[in-house]
């Protein structure tokens, strides 16, 4: 099975400066190869935009190095400018990643890189790190402490983060509940939050009418999430009542050998922090 490869953009390197975009610019190598074979204009534009991001973010790092000097007349102003540049770079990165992922799904070129992992630990870690990033309470609960399943950890994390970002955007800063329950050979992951019935109907309409030819920002997020879950032979649905909305992801979970878990312990969630920054980049304005 072919593994996705990552093109790392040539950002200015500095260990004291966070650089999430340089680690997770998921412009896949196989997408670049498709350009050579099919001259795909869609992917060609994405690659050009990726180069622009590299240049913009490199300049922002130079400015940040400049602000570390002691004789800066308005360091706060420059720092805010750097933060704004960085956040916008992450937003563009998210857009490019989503467009490339959409194109790969349309052309049936998305594959899974599967390992056996403890899904409870994976979801718990996503919730903990997401809570730190958005400074909003996300509560995780489960009816089991350990359950191994085969999945593509990066793609599953992306699907969960998409739903969490929707919950954060529409929850009015109230608590978000994430529940993981195992029923025989199935896993249910539910993300719920308080809102109103009009919003619930809005979500249901969006989720039930997804087509790759007519996708606004929210519909694109739902489409990608639904497709990534489907690759795992699972499904996602939205339901609720007048006060609460619940997104439920259902995944098959046959008993699997945990031999791969030791490998994953040293490499798990390598890109989780960067994924969170990119997926949540458009939630708040600087």
C-alpha cells in the first residue's frame, strides 16, 4: 500500500520559533507526480499557492527575529503583525490541504496508512490538546479504557478535528462533550454541544446534501469528514433536539492484534499539534 508523502516547504529554520505550517503542509508527493502525468491545473494552482505561503511565512520569521532585539520602538505592534501573518498562512494552508484532499478523493487516489492503535488513547489525546489550543472546556468520557482497532491515525484525527472545530464555532464557548462507547464490534464517537433547533436543521440539511460540485466552507468540511470516515468503512450522522446537537461517528472495530502499538507509541500524534493549529486556524481572529 502506497504511503502518503509530505512535501516540507523551505521555511527559515529557527528552533525558538514555532513553525506548524512547515511541518504540516500536506501537499502530497503523489499529487505532484499527478501533475507530471495529467497536467492537473487544479493541483498546479495549489502548488503555486504553497510556494507563496513558504515565502510569506519565511518573511514573518525574519520579522520575528527582528523583534527579539532590545531597541525596537513598537515591539508589540510588530509582534501582532507577525501573529496575523502566521495565522493567515495557516488558513491558506488549511484551504490548500482541503482542496488537494478533495481532488484526491474525487480521483479515488486517497489511500489509508493503517496501524493498530488504542482508539481510546487517540481520542483522549485529541481532546486534551484541542482544549489547550482553544482554551475551551471539552470533556471526554468513555465506557472502556482500552480498545485496539486498525485505522489511519492522521486521517482519523483530521475527521475528528473537523467536527470539533464545527462544535467550537457554534457552541458559543460553552462546554463540548466527546463520548466514546464500544458496542460489540462497533465504536461510537459522539461530539455534542448546546445550541438551538434552527442550527440543528441547518447541519442536517448540509450533511444530507453533500456533493463535490457544490461545496461551501462548511459543506466542504462535512464532505471531507464524511469521506475520510467512509474510507474506514464507517459513517457520520447528525441529530439532536431543540437544545443540543450531536455528531456521531460510527466505526467498525474488529478485535486486532496490538503488536503494532509499540511502534505507534514512539511515533503517535507526530503532527497532532500542527493539525490542531491548522484545522482551528479560522476560528478566531487576531
